[in-house]
């Protein structure tokens, strides 16, 4: 018996959902049908592909070897199905974006991509940079758009564009009206920060924390808008993207603290090195890079 396309569909779905029930719902199959297909695939391969623990399934080393090839076959099948559909780009594009990119840049980018290509089938996941990289590693995404640095040989990183970080506070903050603030002074005030794993928190730890003799975390929130509102309410200083802060600075809710410090970071496109690059994915990457003007915002 040869390995079937349905078995590979089930394998990929289970690797992403980690339970038979969720995989069955994803594929519109019954749970017994999913269980049988997975068992047959493991029998064909002559080895187990998952470790079982408390009704959840986790890819083992053998499963991780199979996943890139199975993912590629499914992607190629989707492209073949639409190959002669008026020359349209076939398949669904799974995009992961960190919060700043997902909120501030991706909507306009997707609008322009749709106008340029006619492609409409995109799914977007917005999370912090660490979570996006974890989803790329699990082949749950085609491409990640992140604001933090990426470590590991398993990823291919394409520099995309630049962003400027700044320190801001409410207009009533003691530092708000000072012409130039010595960075050591920032240690006297509490900080409002994003969660560990976010690109914004990483930039604070890279640019500011090493320059302070000590610093106090007043509030940690996994939402840029909540951080902005907390800073505007006078709860402390914050470090955030100029893109995220733009409207709050313009309407006077926040004031940028004038520091003699260049805090420029890079946005990147990130792909798993073993990920099959369909014509659709290649087109999206080229489209993004053509609009990555490399200028600070």
C-alpha cells in the first residue's frame, strides 16, 4: 500500500493541532477516520511519527523529518489545483506578523498585494516575535514578519525595512518638558513594557536596560495600545515603536522623551529553510521586498 495524499493531510493537521479531535474538525473528518489514516501512515513508514502524552500528540524526530516534505506536497497540490485558473496564484498564504507589523503595516500591504495579484486567500496570525518563530518551526506559517532578532540556522532571514524606537511618557510626566534628558535619569522612573518574547521588549533590553544602573518594571502588558494608554494615564515611561506611537504623539496623549540615543531596529521576513516556496510565497516575498524602502519611519 502506498502512502496516500489523505494520510499526509492528516499527518500535517495532527502535527499542527496536536489532538485527533482538533485535526478531524480541521479536515471535516470523523475522529476514527483521522486515527485510522494516521495509524496506516505510521505502518507504511515503519515507525511512529508522534510521541503521545495525555491525549496530545507531539512530533518526534521521525515526524519532524517527514513534515517539510509533507508540507511541500500539500502546497504543490494546492498550486496544481489552480494552475489553469486564469493564471491566478494558487493556494492559501499563511502569514505571521509581530504586533507592530501586523497592526501598522500589514493591512495596507495586503490591500496592495491583492490589487497587484488578484490573490484573496490569506490567513494572518498576529503574535509576538517568539511565537511567530515557533509557528514557523512547526510549519504552521509560510512566512513570518517580525521585529526582533532571529537566532538559529533553521531560519532564513531577509532584512525588510527599518523602524525607530523611542521613549515616551504622558505630557504631565516630569521629563516631558525637558529639552534633553540624560539616559541615566530614566532609572528614577517605573517602566511600562511588553512581555518577554516581543520585539519591543527585546529592543528595550538591548538599547536602554544596559545603560541604566537599575530599572523598575511598573506594568507588563501584551498589548501596545494598552501600554500607550497606561503611559498616557501617567503610570510610567515606555519604550515603543514610532509607528505604534504616531497617533498618540500627534494628539498629545504622549510626549517623546528627548534622548541622545539612536534606537533603530530592523524588520525582517523570516522563513524556515526547509519550507517549500510556492510561486505564491515567492511572489509575496518579492512584493514585500520591493516595498521595503529601508528608511526609518
